[in-house]
C-alpha cells in the first residue's frame, strides 16, 4: 500500500493524479463497493471503498478511519522511485510508468532508463542487449537477469524503425519492460545504497572517553 495521509478524501470518486494500473492522467475512479472492518476486539475501525478505473477496469482499494474522512492508504500504490537511481534513468523510468497507457512509448522510455543505468556503470559501447550481456559477463548483473532482459521488449528502436512486420508493443510488453527496468535499478543502485547505509547505521559507536 501507499500512504496518502491527509491528501485525498474517501469520496465516491477517488481523486488520484494517475491510475496506478494504466497510468492514465486524471483518471475517473468510481466507487463500486464499500465496507467497514474492525480488529478482533472491535478497535481500529476502518472504512473501505473499492474503486474502478473507467479506462482500464483496474481496481483500487482505499481506506479511511472515518466514513467521510481522509484516505490513509491505497492499494496498489503508484510507488516512488528511489533517489539512489541516477537522475536520468529515474526520470525515464518514471515517464515509462506514467505512459503505460501508451505501450510503444512506455517500452521506449523503459529501454532508455535501462540504457542510462548501464551508462552510469560505464557500459556505453554497442547495442543495449550486447551491453547487458557484457554486464553479465563481468558479473555486474546475474546471468538470469540477462536472460530476463532478452525475454522482454527493450529494443528502443523497434517501435520507431522496425520493419512493418514487427507487432506494436502491447500493455503487457510495456509492463514487462518496466518491471525489468525497476528490478535492474533495484539491483544496481537501490540495494547497494541500502547496504552502505545499513553498514553505516549499524557500525559500533566508539566508547565515550572517561572523564
């Protein structure tokens, strides 16, 4: 879930900037079902509404602690990309996520994000797939990740310059490309940053000097 404390009311129409499923801007999200729940002892009452996106049909769940209060959390959340991912790669990836309703554009943006990540690691020569293979050979990424890359659409040139027989990307193609780019960003940048931060935070503090 994504926390949205104090920003959005639990109204019959959910006022999100984008649909977390298809990424369409200013979606029409109408409440289609609602209920209320409590913990086993009757405490922690929550009011829930399930909303449907009129464009993609995806469902979004939101709850509030009051029947007409502010939403506390929604699922699925749109997600926030980690700052540890380089700026250019993060920007391309966010645009890909926001463009999921336009699959061809989303695939190109996801590929551009992967390209930027590899360049940030100094893999700059050759095609995108050849650089992914080189990264696997150098053990920067795993061989399984390289195999995954070859099973999703990441060739940014396909939608722009492909021969007429190549099928246009579909939403599932865009989703797979985005998922790979997100995983690559996690593997190359986010996890190492978390490990570094964890080591620093857990380092034993020097003993205080005796007075």
